[in-house]
C-alpha cells in the first residue's frame, strides 16, 4: 500500500480510532498517543494491509489492543514503555561496547526506542520524510511529530553519550 492508498483507506478511520481510544482510556492525551502509535504501526505494516480483507476491522482491533495494553500498564503500576526501553538499554551497555562502528551503535539505540519514537526518527532521519508528511501518515499534527522527534533524538543522544562515556571509562 502506497501513501496515496494509505491516505484513502486508513487516515479516514482516525476519528473512529480516537473515539474508541477515548472510551477505553480516561486521559485524552493517552488516547491520542495510542492512536498515533497505531498509525505508526499501520504505516510499518502498510504492505500487509493490501492482503487485509477488512482494513477497518483490523485498524479498530489494533487500536483496541493498544489501548488495553496502555491501560494494563497503568493499572499494574508497571514502568512505562519509555522507562522499560531506557532500563533495557542501560542493562545492555556491554553489548553496545562490542559494536565497532558508531553508525551501528546509533542504529542499535534507535531500535531500542519506543515504537512511536523509533518510527518517527526513522521516517524523518533515515527515510527522509518531512514533518508534514509524517503528520499526514500518522494523522497527527506537525507539532506532535516535532515533539516525538525531539524526544527520540534526545534519548538517542543521552544513551549514545552514556555508551561512549562508559566505553572511554570517563
């Protein structure tokens, strides 16, 4: 599925997705985050959407599952996805030492980011999409894309500096 088809088939479902997310999640910000996360997942799976018999049902099911997962994390008092990813990266610093090329280190760090941030930074910095295009694909606004991109870059920088610092025994 190309961008044009994605816009025609998936983006119009954003309103329904938002409504479902707001019903499941009590916080409107969480609902918006859930919708954006699903849109990013859908963009990643866009080639598989061509084989999907009922795109709307698939999209709504993904939205429902994402919201339930977010609610589960809240209720159990578990760490957020962001915290888990950072904690996981902190535990794997030794693995990062073994990577010889700095580009590989950066790619590895990007792979450990939460999905929304990982996809945003990949779309912007690797695939070369403009913020407006990313906003269009995810059905969010440009400011939200900038915010996610900023958070992703900040995490990559922090983890990278921590890795280099440890590597150099500073």
